[in-house]
C-alpha cells in the first residue's frame, strides 16, 4: 500500500512536470492527481525539489544500468557491444517516455542539479562510450574518427525521438512510445554504427 | 535608437528565458536587463507572451530561409542539396546559440504555440526534406530507406549539439558556439549523408 502511494506520487509528478513544467506544478496539484494527502509527499520527498531529485536519480540509475549491461559484452567486439547498449537504452527510454522527455528537456538547462547529474552520470557514460570506441579503433573494427564527435552524433540519435515526441506524433505520424518504434529505430542506429563507424574491410573480412 | 531598444529587449529576454525559464522570468527582469522602461516592452510586444511569440517567429522565419536557400540547389543533386541545407542551418544555429537552445527546449513541450509552429514551419520543413530525399532515391543517389526515419536521424544530428550545450561544454569540452565547431560538425553530418543515405555505387560512378 505504501509503495503504491509513493509510485503514484512519482507518476503524477512526472506527468505534471512534463505538461505544465516544474515551476508550473505545485505539491497540491501532484497530491490531487496522485489522490494522496500532500503530507505524504513531504513524508517521502521532503519538498518539490526532493521529488525532482528523486526523478532524476531514479532515471539515471536505470539509464546507467542499461549502459553497463551492454558494456559487459565488450569481449564480443565493439560493434556488438555498442549495438547492445543502443538496444537496451532505446527500449528503456521508450518504456519510460514521459519521464525521458522531461529529463532530457531539463538536462538542457544550466542548474545545480543538472551539473551534479552530468558530473556523476554523464561522465561515467562518457567513460564507457570512450572505452568502446577506443577498443573498436584498436581492433580495427572502427574508423579513426574523433571520439568526441562520434559521441555527439550517437547521443543525438539516441535522444532525438524521445525528446521530440510531439514532433514525431504530429508531424511525422510516428509513435515513439510503442515498442515497435524502438525496435525499428534501433536498426537505424545500427546502420549508423555499421556505415559511419565501421571500416568496410572489417565488415567484409 | 528605437530599433536598438527593441533588439536589446529581445536579447535580454532570450538570455533570461534560457537561464531562468519562461515562467521564471518577469517583464520587470527583462526591462532591467535590457535597461529599458517596462512600458517599452508593452509597446513593442504587448506582453510576455507576445515577446515569446516574436522569438519563435523570428527564429523559425530565419530557420526556414536557410532551408529554402539550400533547397534552391536541388538541381545540383540531392546529396549536394542536403549538404548545403545542413551547412546553412548549422551555421545559423551556432550563430544564435542561446535562442536555439531555448527554442529547441520549448519545442519539446506540448503547448498551443508549439502546435502552431509545428503546423506552420515543421510541416513546411518536412515537405522540403521529403522532396530532397525522394529525389535522391529516384535519381538512385540514395538508398531506399524509410524517409520518415531518415528525417528523425537527420534532425537528431542537427539539433543535438545546440540543445545540449552544457553537456558539450562540461563533459566533452567542445564549444558549440564557435564557428570552428559548426564547420567540423557539418563534415560529420556529411559523413552520415555519404555513408548512410548514399548508395555506394552512386559514389563510385
């Protein structure tokens, strides 16, 4: 019962933050939507900022798990490993699309919380991506592209459909909350890995 | 003198919207930063929402100009044309980085204004991109990929560095406000065009 009300609060908060913005949402709104007493929110999260922090941390803990799960396959080759990370991550973002849209939007703002998240999680993510890309170059699977610029492209491809969900729905008529989308889109990102990152000789041999 | 104060208001508004958010910024803040009388803001833009609309419209009018300028080269081939659009657009986004970050962030929110912008500008953009991609496929320059999914990837690559400026600066140590970056990054997007979109036979012949 307790766990349910905590989950209901988070669920309501994410939905409201996403549509009305963080500053446009009050504890009262969240309590009403979650059908709980406002005192419950203080009990679990202290205040609205505590709730925001909880959303970020819970999102990025899972996000990093997906990356680490994929990274565990590094011995099967850099190409395989990067595709595994991509598949894990796209499924996770798709399954949590409201939270994902909100988090990625907030991550573009310069705030104390965002700086902390970047220095904890994004620095760790960079470490793993760099390792995979370096290994791919060493083993002659990948071209000698700039690693930094490859990370920019790869992350751009990962983030785009789950941040710009309205654009995908309203303009392109594609539904990024459906697993079908995540699976089809993963193959597009694999194509980027095969065609842009991979050396042709590596594919032929 | 008058033109200067209008520009100063817009400049101050963009900077404040970007750091404090739209709802966290008051007309008073903007007037103070722009060193003008608050009545001046009402005179030019009526209210804060009018100022927001002005920012969006002025951004997207220029954005569409860049796309149309590039599209005018369609007779020189789809590959050439898409690279031209990319170069034009990346330079524009780089030169207006604060406005770009703010606009792309806001475009991920579901609001009346965003819906209007999408149905005016993004629909037009889709029309041009679709035309270029179709022409590339017809002329056997491009693979028969799904046009919709190619637009998702291409726009992901265009938007990423100018939305996630903090990430680029703080984690990757890359500075997306510098022309040097826009030019180097354009070559990465060209690589995507050459390797993912273009048929190999087309490149060889």
